[in-house]
C-alpha cells in the first residue's frame, strides 16, 4: 500500500488526508472525495506525542499536542515551524495543504503569530475555522500548536494550555490555564 496518494497534480500522504473533513474533501476533490475519505478512514497513524518545554514568567511548562493560546507574552518554542504571515484564503490554504506537508517531512511544534489579524473579512468565522484546522493538524500529527491571540480569541476555543501575561501599570501578572503563576513582576524596561 502506497504511503502517498496523487490527485491531479497534488500529492498527499495518507496522514495528511486525515486532516480533511469529509465536506472539505467533497468541495475540493469532487468525484474522488469518497475514495479519499475511505483511504483516510482506513489509515492508522502511530507516532508518539511530541511535546515541548517553554519558559513563561520564570517557570518551565510542557506544551502537549493540541492548541496552546498565548496572549500578552512571547514564548520561545524550540525547533518549531512558523506559519507564514498569510491572510484570508491564502492562510487557510496554507494550514490545510502546506503545513501538513511540512509536518510530513519533519514533525515539529507549530507557531501561529497574530491570529486575530489573519482575516480582513469574516474575521470571527475565519479564526474559528483556522482553529478547527489547527486542532485537526495537532491531533493527526500529535504536535503542539502555539497560537498568539488576544482576549477574544482566547474565548473562542478549548485550548490544551492557556498563557496570559496581563500588564497593568509598571507590573505584569502571569496566568497559566487561568490560574496565577508567580508574583507580579515589574517591567524590565
């Protein structure tokens, strides 16, 4: 059984096909969608979960596979894949087509910067759809996905982890999964 499937001029791994929803397969691939759905359903993928250690407000945390939301801070995610600064349809196409191909080559944590500004129209719906795709990518490839967002995007999804650094005046308060972590710190600048 071949590990890749060729559809027109596109090549997909069996794992990559598992990222697509049946409706997406039908819309994108038309008459061969049913065959592709059967291949995806019959494919069993074995890989150990990939996690990564990050530092946040002076403490170390593990990011498991799934989506982690970060706001008001920046995490140093080692050996990660950064999603390019695409917008709208180009962003969604990258998430569905190119990101899984990159992960087929080398599984790595994924970082998506500035999620709230990735859509110039239908922003809320676009962010929800992007988070849905990223959730499927994280599940199929068993990798952590770090999404930088804001307070609104934090409330849109159920995340594996949530990191927030709230700045008020000269101090900041750090929260992990809604719980305070550490003492308030003065800005270093």
